[in-house]
C-alpha cells in the first residue's frame, strides 16, 4: 500500500522512515540483554531473539515462570513480545508467531509434535516467493497437508529446503543456535531485586563474584587471563568491563582489585548507573592452565617475586589505563627500523631477550618519519643542512650512511632503499635522518626524513 | 657500545697528547691538574642518590623546549644507574601521548644498546598528565621496580607540593627512584617536594670547519653528553648546604659500559703547534 493511500484511509497515521540498521542494532542489544537469562543468546533478525535455555529454566522457577518473566520485563521496557519454549528452535519461533501455545515440553513425543505442527499455516515454513506460491496453487494451506503426503514428490516439486524446514519444525532435525558471544566456561553471577547504583556496592559485589569464581578456576586447574564483568541495568542497557592479566591468575583479591580498578576508571569517564544494575555477571572468557604453587614453607629469596610483582603492577596499570597503553617491547626479525621492535600489550606476556646489535640506534623513534628538506653537497652524499619543523639546522658532525633496503624478497617492493645518518647540529642535538631512494637508480629526487632523536 | 667506549678513551688520550705537544710544559701540567679536579668532582656527585634501596624523587627540566629528549635521556641514564645499584628490579618508562607525538617513542633497539634490559622494561602511554602522575605513583609503590621515568607535560596546577609529596612518599615506600622528565615547563614555576632538581641542555658541538665539504664523524658517546646544573638539592643529599652553585653548568657524560656518570672533558681543539708545520689532521677532525 502506498503512503498516500494509507494516509487517505487514516489521516492521523504516524509515519517513520524505515531504518534497518537501527532495527538490527536493537535486536542485537536485546540479544545482549537476554543473556541475563542464559549465556547462549542469538539475535534472530528481523524481529526475534533465540535463547538456548537448556538447563537454565529451573533457575527462574520453571519454564512457564521464565516465559512470564521474559514477557513482563520486555513489556516494561516498552516492547510487545511473545515468548515460547519448544524442544527445537524452529518450533519455538513458529509457536511465538503462529500459535497461542507457549510451552511445549521437551519430552513430547513425535506424534504429538506432528499433530501440533499440522495446524500451522504454510507461512510458518518461511519459504521464498515461488515455493510458497506453488503450495498455495496446489491447495496446500496447512503444514498438516504436507505432513500427510509422501515426501518424495513434495521435495521434487518445492525443493529440498521446504522439507528441511518442515523437519526442523517437527524437531526431527535440530538446527543450531549460533550465539552472539561464545559462552564462557566459568561464570559467577549475582542477582538483586532492586538495582545497585552506588559504586561501593558494585565493588563489593565484584569482590564476592571473584570469590565465587576462583574456586571454580581452582577445581579446573586453570587461571584467568581475560575477565569480563557484565552489568545488566534494569532498563535493559548492558555495560561490560574487561581486564586482562599477563599470567594465569586465580587469586580472588587480585582479580577483584583489577576489576575495581577498571570500574573506577570507567566511573571517572561516567558510568551511567541509571536506575541501577540488577544482574552482575563475572566470567573468565580466556583461561590458561596453571599449576599450584607451594605456599609458606620457607620465605622466598629477595627478588624471587620480582616477575610476579611486575606482572601485577602492569595488570593494574592496564586495568586503569587500558590494555593497549601498557606495552612491552619485543624484538622482531626485520631490517626496517620501525618493524624491528614490536610494542605489544603487557597482558600478552613478557618479551624475549633482544639480540646483541652493533649498529648505532637512536633512543627515540617517531611513529612515522617526518619529512624534512635537506641540503647535501652531492645527491648521494651526506647532508649539510636541513630544515625540520621550520628551523634550519646546520650539521656539524655525522655518522653514516647505513644503508637499509626494504624486503626485496617479497613481491615488488613498494618502498625505496634508505640511507641512514646520525647527525649532530650546531646546538648539539642529535637526529637520525634518512634519504629515501637511491639517486639515479631508484629515483631522481630522493626525499629526506627524520626518523628518530637521541 | 664497548667499541664506542674504547674509542672514546683513546680519543681522550690522543687529545691529551696533542695538548701536551701543543702547549708548554707548565700549561700542560696546569691543564692536567684542571682535569684531575674535574675528574674528582666529575660525575660521582650524584652517587648518594643511588644508594641501594633508597627511594627518592628527582626532577629533570630541559633548559629549552628542544632539549626535552636530552632531559629524558638523562633521566634514563639515571634510571640505569639506579637499576645497577639495586642489581634487580624493572624499569618503567611513562610517556604522555603529546610527548610521543613531539619527540617520538622510546625505541627498543636504542634502549637495548644503551644497556636497558628489555625483559624487565615496560612502556606506558598515558593520555593526560594526571594519568601519568597516577601511573608513576603506582609504579613507585611497587616493589618490583628500580626506577621509573615519566615524561609528562607538567603544569603547576597539577604538579604541586601535595602531588610531589605523594610521589616522594610512594618512592620511599617502594625504594625506587622516580624521575620526572618535565616537558614544556620552566623549572622556576614549580615548588615541589622533590629531593633533586636539575636542568639539562644539549652540549653545543664544536663548529664544523668551514673549509671542509664533509663533516667530522660523530662521537658514539654523543647521546650521553649533557650540560647540567643542579637547581635544587635537599640539604645533605649531595654535600653541605651551598656546595652547589645553581648557576654553574657542568659537563657530564654517561658511560653505558660502566654504568657510571663521569665528567665530560671539554672538547677543545688543541692549539696550533708553533714549532711544527701542522698537527696530524686526523686529530683535528676527531676533536
């Protein structure tokens, strides 16, 4: 129906532009929100969310109570929603859309399921245009019409897809739910009748959750490398904070300290508690096996804990500042200076030893070389003067050139050869310059850059 | 760097011979005494700061804004010395984003060549000065760290007596050396609880001989040479009260091989020899 027709029939019609992206984002947000009921939640665009509640329903007082809870909460958020539970995801989808029945027990027999499905219209198969129109032309109105006919001719006429969907509806096959986030192996959570708003309460809860989580980790013989705390706000918003550790950790105090550090960093930027958080969940999203350490027999020698202390310190800094801001320098087998050192977040582990090196290198390196104008006596000679940041600098001493070629063994090197010079200007400042391009062989106008300072 | 150190010492000997040759005997003796005095109060005046396990806070200010990388390099040299005095512990370098854009990030290969053990080194990038001071305090409190260098754009509003006192107490607790390489700030604008405040500048190089088309080679020790003056030192830290003239600039060098500070001998050209046609040209070039 065109907009003009609709307006003519109902002058008070409210019109809104369709925004599929925002719709998809909303469904994803709802899927995140529904993770409060089960860790396995998947958005089911355009208008559904699939939850795998196997083994989770009893936590909410049974399946019927769970359905009521979900529908009530969604209604309070402003959605009109229909929920259904069934032995298979396809059947649950169809129940929510085409039936008044809400709950089909998982031990229902195949005949009963077939009888149930037989009453659905063929639209429940959600087939594309041709097959659906074909079924209508053939006089098939209900799924029962399909079920009582032989499969072979139907499959030949309407395609294999139709039969697969029919089998999924009758739970003969079970199509998997692809959850939005993988379910972590270790989860601890706390629920509250009213939302928590004070930061101190959140911190206390994080401490309790860490204390709940650590025995689980200990029983499995692992330690956490990545932790995620998820806060479910009563109005449906979901906040998450993540921390990383540079070695497997299962000490509740340390874990709680890291989380609290991260929480206060987030709170400084503004943690909108709104009406409060009513579910807090802590999960170890990445774990690593960790052996037990012997405790308290003899005092360890001084310095024995240095690595552990440094690790704790870097974890704390990373929790506050962000994991990507606390770095350790790793040596890489590369000739180009900017690739010879990799700065990798400390949470990924300690670096290996650097190889001994003969060549002089500057103490500081720019993240990208800064172009300069340089004057040299010969096109391939050392520089005499250069202008960097609008200041002309006269070179009084230099060391070089050191020629560094780009990786020529790859396909078609995109870069030119560089000639590096250490130079000192009249003021006594030290620069690491390079000329890009061999004069006459690679380019006629080599460019100069300053790459580092000492 | 071992080769570098040896060639530097050779250079010194060669220069001394040139000086003896060039001048008369009395002048040579005088200059020798002069040097000996220099060596005596050379680099070891900072040594009390590095007494093992003694936490303290020092500020290093650049004399001019372009001297900031040099000030950070001096802080790094002090950190290396502190690490050597403690014989263990890690080194943490805190860089503010602004400073990283202005002067680049610390480079692993260069640090390794200067003697930094990169398996016990961490680089922390902070967005704001306040974050940097917080990170510095955390590092100082930790027993794992021997020294921390923080390169931060300071403001009197953020870094005041209370903030510096916090840092000093944290350093005392952890027994680490805190080095604040201030950027974009004048030393006179700050009052702080730091035990030592020095100002560093790059050493102006000897001017290049205009006749030469090329330039003399660079001394391998060049990154570790500074002009330095002690603006403030806590009474009794580096000697008696008034032992240091805050206006006196001294030349100081860091030897990464021995992990020690020493006096940087004045790099003077030897005088022209009056009785001989010309001195060896190489020695002039090397000077």
